[in-house]
C-alpha cells in the first residue's frame, strides 16, 4: 500500500501555503518573513500556528485556511509525475500536515483521486508521530510494515520509520532526507521499488 504526503510530493504548493500563513499573520498584526515560515512546512497546521502565534493559534489557523482558499489555491500545481498513481496498486492514501479540507479541495481541483485523505487537523498527533499511519492501517486493514510512505520532508521519513513502514524520500529540491532512506527524483521511480 502506498501512502503519500501531499504538499511538495504530489503538488507544488509550499509557496502558496507560506504566502497564506504570512497573509494570516499580517491580519493579526504579526510580521513574518518567508524565511521564518518556510522551515515549518511539513509540520501539522495546528503546530505551525502554535509556533507562529502562541495564544492565538486557532485564530491563525482559521485565517490561514481562509487566505489559502481565497487567494492562493489557484497557485497550486500538480507535479507532472503524479500520473504514476494510476499505475500503482490500490488502495492509495494521502496523509498530510495540511488541513483535511484544504487537501481534499486541492485533490479535487487537480483531479487526482485517492482512496483516503487524512489531514493534520483530523488527528491529535500528526507527523512526525506514527499515529496517522496507524489510522490508515485501521481503515484498510493493512499493517504498517506493508506500507510505502512517500514524502519530501524529514517529518514524512520519521513518521514512516516510527511506524515500521518503508520511507521513500522525493528529492524535488534540496530538502534533507535521512541517511539510509530510499531517495527518488521522480515519482515514476516508484514503479521499480518494492
């Protein structure tokens, strides 16, 4: 079974998320630069909000979702290699640190159909904790050791390792991957990984 991260793995959306966080912070009167926000990408949205605006995290997360849907969702583009999902065995799940509502809307807009989506706001302990993979395991009856977890951040890799799943790191940019982890440059390489 394949479990994919969304942002930075299936879709080019990180810049849109960063800009939405900055817009939301500005509405709260908090100035932040891309350099301050970008390193937090990959963490659950509620955790990002807590780090950026302690004491106002819920309000910030709500505003970020509003700005993402209202101003930035049209900036999101699928990577050209997502077509490989049509050739992978089912079921396929998406586990993202983004809001489940945002993730489902992104997938709907790009026309990518998966069997299950779990947003970072739909679970108490998200990435890098293994709990999201345990949820996927319960939903499909697939033990985590039979999952291939594909993501672009250390949080995806750590989640997979903690759950006993097989991590695959997509190196689309110069993002760090953990030593000893399978690294691919394109999702099409998944056709040769077992």
